[in-house]
C-alpha cells in the first residue's frame, strides 16, 4: 500500500513540475514575441526619423543607414 502512495505522490510532483515548466516556457515565448515587436517598432521609428532628417541629402541618409547597421551588429 505504501508503494502505491509513493508512486502517486511521485506522479503528482512530476505533473506539477511539467505544468510549471510548460508555464515558464509559454511565458518565455510571450516575452520573445513582445521583444520582437518592440524591436520592429524601433526599426520603423528609426527609419521614419532618418527619412525626415535626410531631406534631399542622400549622402547623409546613406551614412546614417550604414552607422545604424553597424550599431545593430555590435
């Protein structure tokens, strides 16, 4: 009888661990998705401000884009 209790207790603990790990995994994935959205919005804003600042100065625009690209890679 004691063995059955130990097995069921062990199963309950494993089920709790699985549920906890799954919940943690879901939260981590949600965090990654939010972070990706924030990065995408930042890129759009950066592009809009660069476009506004450039006016007709295409050389300044090219240099700004190159510098932004280098900063992202670092």
